[in-house]
């Protein structure tokens, strides 16, 4: 296995990709999206962070989080979010997928992939590029034709705060 090392920058801004186990589309269910949002809210209340961008897709999530000055513990936050979400799921949701012997040995659920991908945001241009990536991701995955049509995205709050044009990436010409 490669010797992967994460970069921890106190007070940093990070882009994350978090994927469900075997890419199960567990977020096709709006109830599960509500449970995820509650888990994230709990993490935010216990370990402050600012969410700059987010999108929830059927089998993966993207976030851009900014941590408080002096704090670089994003792994703890993601771990806590995964645990809280998994614990909140009804038993029937947890048992739909078989768990491997290795995952059972390490007391891991069959909800999330073990790892996550992170990128430290370097500057404003990098932030803008990753925000655009997040907001256009539902289009990329052929879930909708335009970013504004995807309900589970920070795109709408950026438009509401007049920081993005609602027609950005739009091909449907819906006003």
C-alpha cells in the first residue's frame, strides 16, 4: 500500500470527496439526506467549521470546509460525521449490503468507503475552481442538465447570496 500522508494546515480550507461503500446510492433516499444533514450539523456544533460548498450525490459527497484558526482536525470531523450518520440509519438500510470479513474485523460498517480524498485549497482561484467543480458535479454525472436543477447543492445559497449567477452552466434557459 502506498505511504499516503495527509496535509494538515491549521485554519486551512479543504476540498473533500467522501464515497459510500461499493458506491451504494444511499442518498437517493431523501430521508438519508436529512440524516446526513443532521450528522453534519452535530459535528459543526461540537467541532466548529465553516461549510463553503457542498453537494450530495446518490453515492458520494463533496465538501469544502474551512477550519478555525489553529485547528486542522478535519479527519476527526469526517469520522464523526460518518459514525453519526451510520448510527442514525434504520437497521434495514444498514443490512442491505453484505460486509466483508476485513470490515467486520475492523468494526467498519457497510455504509462508507474506508478513506476519503482531500485537497488543501491554496488560494482564491483554487477555491473558485473547486466550488465550480462541486456545483457542476450533478451535471457531470448526468443527474440534471443544469446546476440549478440539483436540489442538494450549495449552489442555491451562493445564488441567494448573489455570489453566483443562477444561469451559470445553464443549458435549459429556465428563468
